């Protein structure tokens, strides 16, 4: 299993993104298999908001119709949310998000060590990043 983050979703859908070609190359080289890619409902929310704001509703529709059906969505429950909020307060810094921290907690709970992301925080927290 590989965790997929907002930065990867966005890079896949924005042809002008600096990481678009790298994201697309990985996506095409290793097409997702059922259950192989995992994300959280928080990442879906963040991704849809970003896509809607920057690229508009057509990108949101492509995301919903062509990408999300290939991804297993883990729903953040009260315990994971509380753990992520505690980690956010303990980190005491800007730039690190509740979405990231809830993703890290989900990855740990599921035993996922790799993330398809362009966000440096994943490496900083000890995860392998792709590409």
C-alpha cells in the first residue's frame, strides 16, 4: 500500500504544476491497483478545495470520477483526529498541517511506509516518498 497526498493529486491534475510530469510518469509507470493507494477523507477534502479554487469544477469532477475510484479512502475517526491535533500542538510550528498529521497517524496505524507526495514533511517524519 502507498499513501497518496494532496500534493500528488494536484500535480496529476494541473498540467502547469512543476511536478506534473513526474507525477504523471509514476502514475502511468505503476498504475494503481485496487487497494494499492490509500488516502484519508481529510486529504480528499483538502484536494477538492484546492482543485476547486485553483483549477475549477471541471478538475474536481475529473478527480472524483477518474482518480478517487482507484483510491481506498480511510475515514478519520475521533481518536485519529485527537492524536493529530495533539501532534500539531506538540510540533508548535507553522506549515505542518492537521491534514498531514492525520495522514501520518493513518499510515502508522495501517503499516504504510511509502507516500506518493511532493510534501517534504513526509520525509521529515520518516516516511519514504515517491517519486
